[in-house]
C-alpha cells in the first residue's frame, strides 16, 4: 500500500464461512476525513466494517491502519485496542440499566484515564442534550439519546479509526444533524479517519469528504459527495 496513513483497504474479498459477500473492494479513509459507504440492503456495507474488526471472514486483500497490516491471526480485542479502532454498531452496546454517566465512567476506567471527569464533561459538551440526563438510566432514553451515549462513549476513547454502522437509523432530523456535525468535528479536531456505513442519503451532506457506492458487493462509484445531490438518480442507477 503506497499510502500508509489512516485506513487503507485494497482488493478486499470477504464474507461468512464459504459465502463471499464483497469482491475486490478498495477504499481509503485519510486522517481528518469522513468517508461513507452507501448501498441497498444486502450490498455488503456492514461486511466491510466487520472485516476490519475481525467479525467477518477475509478471503483476499489487505486491510491496513496507519501502515500496520491487520492480520486475521491477531486477537480481535488486541487488534482494536492497539490500533485504536472503535466500532459503533447500529444497535449500540450501551448498558441500559446504568445511567448515562455510569456508562461513560466504565469507558474511563477501562482506558485508565487520569481524569475521567474531564473526559466525560467533554463528551457531554459535544452531545448537549445528554447534559441534563447524565443521572438517567440509558434504557429510559429515546433511541436518538441512546445513540448519542454510544457515540459519546466511543469519542471518549479517542480512536484513530472510527467505524459507524448506520448512526442515523431511527433518529429525528434534528438529532441526526447534531450527530453528524459531532462526527465531522471529531474527525477534524482529532485527525481521525471516520468510515460511515449508511442507508439514508440526506444525513451525509456537508459531512462526507468521499463517497463509495456498493452494489452487490462491488464498488460501483468512488468519488466526491456531489453525487448526493442527485438522490433519485443515485437510487435508480446504483442502489
């Protein structure tokens, strides 16, 4: 791979068991950028994310993070920790019976933060609607608020590579805008590479720097986000 910064995927073929879902996928998420993969249901979008974190089978190709090749022989937990990759699934893994603050404290302790209080305050500053709900159980929050907790939790860990699987699913337009603005600001301020898998198109405007369209496991478009301005044509031709 000639460029070793950020996330680089070359000629990736991956799937589950003997079933190949994606073929010869190549993409790059440079530090400070937000790239998006869009496509119809079953196109293989989430399989790419799962390949990066070792949750789908890689048959061929190379995945590299900051110049280090991701090897399937390396334990997934160790891979994610050492390369500072964070994955936020569509159905987040927050602890519903714990409060917002308790969820974030768990991450603080796991990271060994010297000052978790400051880190939590910074995370809640990004997602302002959570400020007044830090003592509320996550299970009692709306879907959008739970998603904000999951994202705040991920940002506290300050990953070099942030993987998001449909972060706007089920969110109102106002919450979606807040979430995507926070994602864009994080990429810029932390010089992080962000890769978003998304089904909706409107939420990506103004945030995404590069767009990939996946169709039947193959990249059918790779380029600037200006394609999002032609949603009906995009859906008819690519998805």
